[in-house]
């Protein structure tokens, strides 16, 4: 007599068993995962609160130092800025090889790309070489936050991924102690110990053409143009391009 075939194929039976085992394991681990997520959320909230107080205190200290200096009929000179935001404002026509190399080192390969740069002697020399092709200045906290939250993309496995979740930051920068967007913003704005890793993780910002256009990109900012160092006025330009 012919051998009776099973009502359910062997492969399908095995598949159903493995799915059942997987679902059971997930259900067992769910309380632990949820507990971990709640703890992580609390930690992120505490860190954000701490950073907000820190920024507020720094602002108050600056105001009080200015007032004390004015009382003593003197001037208060703040520390040299340590962070710059650099935007490429000219295209590829007529770029000298040395300038092209500097723009590559700064990761400014396209027009209207923007990057954060730690200011030191070496980076200042690079900015001086590329000055006719870039606009740069000293960003404030509002600018840093708006750029990262609105146009922030991370380099994850060599791909440009929009930063829509804290987990994306933790996945790459968790071993550096950065687990959320606020950590990333704080590290960039304060130019912390892990600035190099945080900045390298951020993909160069792709900005829009400025609202109302540029004045004259071939002239320096102090001559009524757009290129070169514009100090705090970079914040206004970023608002127009963001």
C-alpha cells in the first residue's frame, strides 16, 4: 500500500515550531526590554535637563562678567571661540588644486555644504587658504540645535541616514558616552573630548540657497560681499539657508 503523506509538510511544521519558540522568547524578554527602555528614557531626560541648566548658567556668568567690568569702568573680553560653522558658497569653476584639496579636507565637496570645525592653528590656516570659497563664523546654541535637529544626518555603515531616533546616535557613538541627540548637540557646541568622533559621525549639512540670495560671493564679507569670516553674523545666514 502507498505510504500515507503527512497532513502538514515537514518544512512547514519546523517553520511553525521555530516561530512559536521565537515569539515565546520575545514575550519572556519583553518586560526586561521595557524596563531598560524606561531607564534609558529617564537618563536622556536627566541629561537634557542638566545641559539646559549648564547653558543657562554660562549665559548668566557671561552677563555678570560684562556688568562687573562695566562697573569697574573696564571691558570684559570673552574667550576666543573654539567652534566654527563653515559653508561652501562657490562651485567648482576656477578652483586651484591646493584650495580644492583644502575643501576636500573640510568635507565641503558641494556648493552650500556646511560643516562644524574645531578652531585651532591648523584649522585656521586651512580656512585662510579656502577663504574665497567659504563663508564661516561662530554659531550659537540655537543654530547648532536647529541644524542638527532639522538637517542632521549620521554616517551609519557608510550610508547617510536621517537622525530621527536617539537609538541611531547610541548605535554608533554609544561607546563614546553619547546616547541621544542632546548629547550630540552638547558635544559639538562645547567642543568636548569626543568632538572629533561626534563631528565625523555627522554627514556634511546640505543647505538650501539663502533666502534673498547672496550679495557678492567674490568679495569678502567686510567689503560688502559674502566670503570669509563673518563671526556672529553666520547665525543669520544659517537661518536663511536652513
